C-alpha cells in the first residue's frame, strides 16, 4: 500500500498497485483535486496538477488502447 499526501489539502490517501511502476491520474478522495502521479519502486516520484480536460483526454486515450488490445486478441 502506497501513501500519497494530497498537495491540495494535505489529506493522506492510499493506493494499492500490482506492478512497481505506475504513471497516470490520481484524484484526492477528500478535496477531489486531480493529479498526474508517477510511482516507481513503491515510492511516489512526482505529483503534478491535472486539469479536467486533460483527464478526459487521458480517459479517451485509454479507451482507444483498450479497444486496440481487444482487437489483437
């Protein structure tokens, strides 16, 4: 379990990962602020603010990638 302190409100959130590397969006459970985070070797490496439009763009990209993976199978 990885602890992430929200830069916006200081609340501590927790995240469980299957892999040691994760890069993507994270939303604070309390203030609902969005961030792009990078976790490597079970440690938070970076945390940058993420706008709603950028988040929606990321979600759309993930849907496209999912459809491409499904077509390959």
